[in-house]
């Protein structure tokens, strides 16, 4: 049998630093990753990401453990190649991240980060 905990506010152990549970549920990132995208790609750390598919040079598709409710979610990414990160939803259960170097060419990066925000299904 599943249990349920109903609270309005969370506080730290000393009773300080309170935050409304609605902020935690609605305002927290629902998925993030730190990826080594060079050679054999590897997740360094992540939340709500099962695997990442290597789609070619600088192009990655992280697969979500828990899908978003729709494709109306926001993705933001970056890399350490002094370039730009393109990011987008692919499906409700997969993001798309493309890394580019300072000349805007697709480039693998040893430090790729991405985060997604929205309502989970």
C-alpha cells in the first residue's frame, strides 16, 4: 500500500529556511545532466536521465526516466568549448543537445550540461 505525506511548507532541521512545497514541485528542474561527450560518451551525473544517445559530432539525445506531460518544456544547454549549446525537446521523453565551437561548427565537448524544466507526466 502506498503512503502519502501532505505538507504545505518544508523547513530545515533547525526549523529555518522554509519553502512552500508548490515551489519545490513547480520551480525545480525536472531533469539535468553533466556529460563527457568525447570518445565514448559518459554521464558524470544526472537527474531523470537514463541514457544518452550519441548522434554524431556534438549531437546528443538524453533519454528521460520520467517523461514530461507534453513537448511544451524548456531545455537549456552549454559546453566548455567556448561556443554555444543548442537545445530543444525531441519528444516528451527525450531532449536534443547540440554543441558548437566558437566558429559555430558542431564539436564534441568533454563537459556538456543540460537542464529541462516543465511539468512531468
